[in-house]
C-alpha cells in the first residue's frame, strides 16, 4: 500500500515543497562566440533597465540602446559590491562581458600584478604558488564564488543573467583525454565545466550567409535547391551539437526546440522556456 505524503499543514521541512510548474526564475545564460558575432548585441535586447558589467569597454554595438547602463569593473571587490547592491536596484537584466576577462582580473589580483599578462601560461605564479595547478585552482575557486552569487539573483530576485565569453577550441591544446573536437567558452576547463552546468542555456553565436529555397528546372523535373542570397545572418546555436558545447534546460521536448535561432533576441530565447 502506497503511503500518502506528509501533510504540508504539519509544518515540517516538506511544507516548503512547491509545484515545479509554479517556480518562476530569471534566465541563466552562457553565450560564447567569436568576436563581432552578436554576443553583446544580443544582451542589448534583454529586459530594461539592464546593466552590463564589463572588464573592458565593448559597448560599441549597443551604444544606441536605451535603458542599458555600463559599469567598467576593475576589481573583484567592485564586482562583489555590485552583486550585493543589485537586489535593491531596478535592474531586470545583468550581463558580464566577458567571463574570460573577469577570470583574467582574478589572475592579476591573485598574482599581485599591476596588469594582466598578455601571454598566460600554465606555469604562471610559480613564485607565489607551489605550481601552476595550485594557482589556477585558486583563480577558479574565486571565479565560481563570485559568479555563483550573481547567478543566484535569478532565483532570489528573478533577474535575467547573461555571461558573455569568447570562443575556445579545446582540441587545439592537445589534451590527451579529448577524443573529439570540443568548442566552448574561453575559460579554463574547470571553470567552463562548472558554468556549463550552472547555466539554463548555453548558446554559440556565429554568422552565416543566408540561403533560400528556389525551384530549379532539371530536364522535365522541378527540384528545390538552396541558393545563397548574399545577406549575412547573425545566428545563435542552442541545440545539442557533437562539437560545440550548446544546449538548453527546457520543459519543451527537444524536437520542439530550434537548433539555431536566426537574428536572436530575448523574446525568442524566452519563448523556449515557456
């Protein structure tokens, strides 16, 4: 005989259980891609007022967007203060541009450097740490702690959060454990793996030439053929892919979700979660 679940009226721990369908959260997005493929422009379509936290000024593509503020972040202390103040602000969306830049900022602080070195190597920090692994471990831990607090705002405040990153081809680095090519966010493997799991959607931006279907006469038959139009399309890959690290946690069935969103914006992304 199946036992009935405890009554919520009992006041126990289970009284906090709620229907999954009733849970409302902000989006946690990780979007990566090559330069000039529309990452920051995509964030410009998010609900306003919005705040873009930048480790460098990459606001050229969103200069004409109303309701979007920019904060040039120069330290982890400033970043922590921003996250602490956000619950008392009017911001509905927050973006970090870029995740890799924030990781570099942590490297600078961990090694007590005036500037982030242009060439970063595994052996960096050998004078302060036992080895490179220990140094990068400390960097990764700080990154996770800071970004975790930012992502928590999606649950506590319903704020939409987007982490922007450049693209990294992990297979180019000769890792012996890589059986197939893997392209993902330009972060250290440990941080990238953690952020992939923490995100409700991972998307890759890219551009391609538009094609359209046209009728072509071949003998007595008419066939459909794809013809290039010469127009460039800005795209966001969100479907599962054997090479690109992409995917989405959605209530919808995989077959009902697009593999690629053309001219992506917030509304198109949000519709995949409803």
